[in-house]
């Protein structure tokens, strides 16, 4: 592991310390967990954006949607 310095404002530092105490973890462990979770969310968002772009580039063929329409059961009003 590497040691790094980060700068936190007083409010964030106190909130971090209270959360670490509640979770029975060290401040460093809490910050590591939070950073890992944030990086996972960023990766997920990147993958979703890439998938969205991929699907936008390929419109479904008309007959493809017709197959599903035949399977759909719409409730009678």
C-alpha cells in the first residue's frame, strides 16, 4: 500500500471520522471503501454510455419488432 495525503475541509473530515467510528473502521479504510465504490460507479456509467452508443448506431429491423408484437398480449379495456 502507498501512503498519500489528501486535503479535506473540516466538515467532511468530521463526517468521515463519525462514519468511520460508526462503521468500526479506520478513517483510511473508510476512504478506501468509498473510493472503490465511486470508481465502480464510474466504470458502470462508462460501460452504460458505451452500450447506449452501440445500440443507437443500430436500429432494429422492422421484422424484428413485428416478431415481438405478435407475442405481446395487451389488456382489454
